[in-house]
């Protein structure tokens, strides 16, 4: 299981890397537009924080295949050749993915709403697909069921493409995506914080401490 951060905010990435086992970072143009720092400097700084073992997924903005390939080459040159080039799964995007995979470039197929897109992304050898859980639900469909079908398709066909589920609004969705078979999820840091933010947990910890103090007069275990 891989937990990735869906943010371009360097402070959030630094904080979460200190607290959690962060397997990577995903960005998209909307996420990056919230940050005031220079686009390339920020991405290089993010790479510096997460280290070379983690994956960094950066999205292209071009619409045509040629524009997407130009974006990809610029990112590979200015951010790093190990960058996962995140490309919307359109007809033009698939052509670009195919060419990039033939060159050995890491590719993440994004804006995935359907099993048919998942199928096509795997056929060109995408390393990851990013299905949009919450946005699928916004259409009245079942995000978990769609991801389960993608995972089953990949299992039945022996596809190596991994599912990094994205677009989450609550921790229930994150858990549903992982139970459905996604190998990875990308989430904002605040959702990771909420994983352990149940008031019942705090109360249990307070009660344990009170019982300890009642017997040991407030001493620490090491005293
Ligand atoms: C990440 O890969 C996606 O771009 C992102 O999770 C989309 O999230 P949103 O639906 O909240 O914009």
C-alpha cells in the first residue's frame, strides 16, 4: 500500500513527511496554481523533501499530443528524468503516453473516470492510473465499484499498471478505494491527519494516563 500526498504545498509536504510514510507526491495544474513559488523551483524543492525513493507525479497541460510531449520533455529536463509524467487519459494523451513509454519514461494516466480509460492506459503501459473517486461519485456513480472493476480487470489480464486512487473528500472514500483494490491513494495532508483524529482515541489515551498517574503519582515509565 502506498500513501501519496495530493498537494504542491511545500510546508504541508515537509510536515507530512516528518509524520507519515509518504510514498510520493501528486500535483495537477489547479493544485500548483495555489502556490506562489516558481513552478519549477517548487517542484525541485518538493523532490528535495521527499527524496529520490518517493515518486513525484507532475501533470502536463497541453491539449494536443505534440503539446503534451513538449510539456513532458520540459518536466523531465527541469524537474528530473525520474518524474512521473501525469497525463489526462484522452485520445491525444494516450498517444503521448505510448511514445513516452517507448522511451522508458514513467507515466501516470490521470483524469480516469471509467474502466475503458483504465483499459486503454494499461494497454500503452502506463505505470499508474489515477481514478477520481469523488468526481465519479459526483456523477451519481459508485467510485468504489468503478475502482473495484478496474482492479479486477488488471488482475484478470495480468496488467502491471498500478491504481493510485485520487480526488478524495473524506477518509471513508480513501478506505473504500483501498478496499476496492487500489494499490495507492493520493490525499491531502489533512485527510491523513483525520485518520487518527477520533475524539474517542484522545479520551482513551487520557483515561490510560489518569489510571497510570493514580498508581504512580505522575512519574514517567523511565523514572
Ligand atoms: C490527483 O491526481 C488529482 O488530480 C486530484 O486528486 C483531483 O482532486 P479533486 O477532484 O479534488 O480536484
